[in-house]
């Protein structure tokens, strides 16, 4: 995760502007995750966000659920500092700098969310272990949803996903910049197939598993803790 940390330390200052240029339908993806949080908007829910970056999704949660209490974890110090600045008008947010594969996640959460973070874990067993820890951190009937990069299940689908992604990048980037972006992704991105991730959720105990949104190489999926 050290390469990932260094990359995001560098990206923090311009992240909010850059991410919408890098991810097709970024805001639609986050909105679908937000719509999957099945609580009344006035609920006093306890939320854990993994890989919170500069606080884009954190802010959306606070706007939708103003009485929420949020624990926000990110690997990058610069990202967390930017999030604090962006969210200074909101209360009940605890910011933590740390590796969410190692840091104590806490417990008693109604909701765990993540966006564009878990795919940076290189090994599948690490992802399964994280899903298990997320499950343990939730209350009964708590929910977990993840908006993330997905690996195509065949060479053709991988090609299509890559083609769509690069066509989107052409709107804002030169060919040289696109090649650099692609190289950077190869160095720090380790996506898994949607099918595998849904199976892993079921394996660790999640039920009511659902894919609520998908657009080529990005998707939103999750489930509920039921014992």
C-alpha cells in the first residue's frame, strides 16, 4: 500500500477536481451508493467510511443524514487534512490517518461505506479478510456498500472496460496524459471481478447482497449483516 499512499499524498490538492475527470459517471455512482443507505434521513446513524479521501462521499452522507456520526479513515495524511478543510462546517466526524487493513475499525456501526479504495489491495485474501472485519464491525442489520473499480470476467470484457474508460479520458486529457494515467493504474490498482466479490461477501456472512449500480468497469455492491 506504500505506492498507493505516495500517489494519493501527491493527488490531494486537486483531487476533487480531478476525480470527476478520471471516473465515468462518478457522481451517479456515489449517488447510487447513497441511495442504498436504508435509513431515514433524520436517523442518528453511526457510519464508518474506508478510504475517505478528501471527504467527497463524507459530505454527501452528512448532507443526506445530518444527524449521522462518521468515522473517516484514509491512508493519506494530505487527503485527511484536505477532508478536514472541506468538512469544517460539519460536526460529528472523526478523522483518522491509517491503513484500514491494519487499523482498528471499531464496532457498532449502522453503515460501512467505501469508494474507490478497496481495489488497491493487491491480494484477494486481504480483501476477504477486510470484508470479514467490516462484517464484524457492523450492528445486526447494519449494511455495507462499496463503489469501486471492477475487473472484467473475460478478456473481451476487460478490453471493453478499458476502451470505455480511455474514451472518457479523451474528453479532458491528451494521449500522453492518458498513457501516464493507464501506467499509474497498473501500478496501484488490483481490481477483482464483481462475481468474486459478491461471493466473498456471502462467505463472510452478508445477506441481501445486491448490485445497485454498474457502468462497465465500475460498480456499487453490498449487503446486510444478518446472523
